[in-house]
C-alpha cells in the first residue's frame, strides 16, 4: 500500500514533467538555424510568407510556422540537346550551365515552381535556348562561330531563367555532334580543299621556276650582248698572243716533221 504522501507527490510530479516536456518541445520548435549557402522559406499554416530567412539563428512560431531550407549556391546542369541548323543539319549540342537562385526571391520560386525547378524550368529552358539559336546558323558556322553562338545561347537562357527568379552565371558549349553523313561530307570537303591548295601551290612553284628560267636566259643574253660590244681587234690579237705563249710554254723542244699554217717548219732530217 502506497503512502498517501507519496501518492500526492506523484500526482503533482507527473503534470510538472508533462508541462516541462511541452515547454521543451515549444522551445525546440521556436528556433531554427539556417545553414551557410541556404535561405529559409517561411510557411505559416501552409501559406508562403514574404519573409526569407538569411543564414544564422532565427525564432519562429512553434507548430504554426515551418522553415523550408533551399540552396542558393551555384549549381550545375548539363544536357545534350538535339536541334536543326539553318541548313537543316541535325546537331546534338552538349551544354553545361552554371546558375543560382536569387536569394531574396526563393519564396516566390518555391510558391510558383517548387523544389523541382531543375527538371521543370532549367532543363526545358536550356533546350529552348539552344534550339532557337542553332536555327540561326549553318552547321559550319556553329563550329567557326562557337563563341558567338555561346554568347547568344547565354543571353537567351538568362532571359528565360530570370522570369523564374534564377540567375545564369556561365554557359559552356562543350561539343557539337553532327550526323555521320555530314561528317563524311566535311571530311571530303577538307580533302578537296587540301588538294586544291596543293595544286595551287604547285602551279605557283612552276610559274616561279619558269619565270626564273626566263630571267636567267635574259641575263645570259644580256651578258653575251655586252661581251660582243666589248670585243675589239686588239682584244682578238691579244687572245691569239696569249694562246701562242701557252703553246710555247707547253712545247717539249721537239720540232714537228710537218706543220701547216702561215709559218711552215722545215724537216731538218731531209736536208743532206
């Protein structure tokens, strides 16, 4: 049998414990900590409040208000988009996008779109922007004007995302893929251009060589002409004297038995 004094104490203690637990739960549900890189969306009885909580410690109405954390750091989305170029070539474009939510307007994004904004907004917006810009260029221009194409896609995509309280940080077109038929046509075109360039260079080389020969012939003809102008009778006589001197220098002292010309020699062996 429990003493009456203990029973009274138990009856008083139990309500105090219950009240303490209730107060503890109220206190625990009255505070919230918003983590770095996030913002807090305030829901009050299911309704989105205009207030957005910044990072740090905050109070809230227990059991009435609920805080939804949402990431506002830079995120990445990458997708492959297939579109038609201006010359009706099928182009698959690999696009990488960096974006972030506008911190002060995340409550509006949550209210209008929810947390599945990448699937509902970002991915479709990338596809629409890529298709709209790709249709303005031929397949060849997409490659040669990659930076211009990227800038236009960025401008178009930024406008689409801004309507849903998102900001575009950067966009990178990492690759263009074309059909096998177009790739083969490009390869054949490059081969033809290389062959045409080689033929042009060969023709230029032949023309240069021919011109060099002409110039060489002209130089030789001019040299002969100048030499003829410089030839005189004195020069001819001098050349003949030089030739006779060289012949005497080479003579071994023996007289020939027969000679011809203007100055004949007599064979001394025939004289008695």
